[in-house]
């Protein structure tokens, strides 16, 4: 009998914890007042439904809390994976467009601007030097980070819905064969 009380006690604690988490998702008093002013306030039926739903959910958690914890963990993992996928950068450079691997110094030397009129600063990538510096700051110095020059031919798909109208070129950060960052220097 002690084991049954212990089991149910753990279930009650878990149900109270998840009830506490659900309270933070409730609308503020301001939102409730605005909804009431617009005629969308809660009726007695809505309040009774809330009581019934919370009572049934609480009893379900108290009785079947091990299964509920497994479900909650799976849901949390799925939500994190979906969040990571939705926040993944949309890059135009695909591995098939990579032309050659080079060092950061070689890229800067190849793109050192020499404007005889002096309108463009004598810096790597000229007016794009600030963007290049930002790209370098995000690049990192880990051994697996590689810099590749890329060229995307005219008419190639870029992104999900677009096609390039002309040659697009730049530099890509590649880690373990996957493009994880890019710096576009030419695009038509």
C-alpha cells in the first residue's frame, strides 16, 4: 500500500508542476478585459469546460505519470528539432557549386582592391570589407572549418523558389562537407 501512495504522490507532484507551467501560458488580465469588451469573454460553459479538462488531465497524469513523462520528453525533443530546423540559415550555395578550397589569406589577396581613382578603399573586398570582417568573425578557427570559393551558374536554383539571373560567386564556410555560411561577392 505504501508503494501505491508513493506512486500516486509522485503523480500529484508532476501534475502540479505541469499545471504551474500551464499558468504562464494563460492570457494576462489586460487581454481578458479586452476580450470581454469585444464580446469574447468566457461564459459559464467555458469555465466549466476548463474545470473538467484540467480535472481529467490531472487525473490522467496522476495515474499514468511515467507514460506522460515519456510523452513530454518526446514532445520537447521534437519541438527543439523543429526549432533548430526552422532557424537553419537559408543558403544559396550548395556543395555542387564549390569550385576550390583556399585559405583566408589567399581569398583576401585575390580580392585586394586597387582602384586607381581612389574611390574604393584599398582593403580586401573594398566596400564589402565590413561584411567580410563580419563573415570572418563568424568563421571561427577550428580545424574542420574550410573556406571554399563557389560559383553558381546563371539559371541555377538559389533558395527554394528563385533562379539566379547571372553568375553568382563568393566564399563558403564548409564544415565536414556541409555549407554552413557564405559570403557573396558577385551576383547579377
